[in-house]
């Protein structure tokens, strides 16, 4: 079986690099310009100038796109503690208020995560360096960290681990009386 070759085509003269097509205007009796045809390109002196102008536009778009991505990443870091707040609240609610190994572990892990996030503030603030809204992002990040710690403190208080009554400090004080009363139903 013989292979097909362009040299076998009658009238084939080969490919030659030329800019002639871009430098001449189409005649008015020729076909319409296809969709997307740019008539400004015909006014360019060379094809290299057009390519260079497109590359400059592309580089500017790339820098703008990079700035947008960096700003989005900065906002994700700033809102990270606030976004994790509903999960922490749900997990603490599900663990219950009794004193046991599971609720204490949940509380300890949540407190450790929030304190670890606070001590890693340098890494978090690095994401805000090139942002135009740096003060607002830092403020939201700090507010989120304070909320996470306050949720842990609330859980400690609801479990009775915080000394909030005088009887926790003084031996002669009576503990507070619960407002709920257990009533035994007669059967």
C-alpha cells in the first residue's frame, strides 16, 4: 500500500511563510468576514506586533486574576474561624453537659484548636499582606477566634467546670438549689 503525499497533488508548491494575507484588505466583492474577524488586525504592520499586544493583554489579565485569587484566599483565611463555629457548636451540643470522657475530650480538642489558631496568627496574617482590605480581614479573623474561645468557655460553664458560685470557693457555703424539681408520679 502506497502512502499518500502532498507532493503527489497536482499544482502543490509547498508551504511558504508569508504575512501577505494579513497585510492586504479583502476586496469588496469577496465573501463576508467570518464571525469574530478583527478588522483592526489588518491595520497592524506586522503579525509580531499583534501577537505582542495580545500577550501584554494576557499578562495584565493574569496579574489581575492572580490578585483576585489572592484576595479570595485572604478572605477564606479571615472567615475560617467563623465558618468553623457552627460545626463546633453542633459537636458541643451533641456531646451533652454531663462530666464524662467524651464531652471533656470534645471540649479539650475545641479549646486546643482555637488556641492553636490564635498562636498561629503570623501564618494567618501572611495571607492578608497583599490584600487591600487587610484591617477588616484581620478584625474578622480575631473576632472569629474570640467567638471560638467563648464557645469553649460557654461549654465549660454549662458543664459546671467553671467556679461561678460562692460554694465553689468557700466550704461553708451551700451549693445553689436547682430550679427544676423532680416530681414522682403516682402509679
